[in-house]
């Protein structure tokens, strides 16, 4: 996560595996999304991707990133 934040201005592409809670019932699923990091919200501790996806840092299991 620190590496993505340090390289945010270079628009790193990242594959992020995280837990996505089910909005209607208990539980959820692990999902993987690939995109470019846009910003990090310090207050809510959330990583926000260019497509608008918000991922709470506590839900992140694994991050792989690539510089384009």
C-alpha cells in the first residue's frame, strides 16, 4: 500500500484482492479488481481508484502493482 501511495502520481496499475461485504446479508466475498490508484482518503482510510471504486484498507488482502 505504501508503494502505491508513493507512486500515485505515476498512475500505477494495481490488482487488488479485497473483501467486499454483502450489502443485504451477513458475509461477503473476496474479489479482485484491476485499476489505477487515484487517491487515498486519510480520514476514512480508503483507497480510491480512478473508476470510483473505494476500498477500505482493512479489507485489502493483497496488492500487486505495475508501472505503465
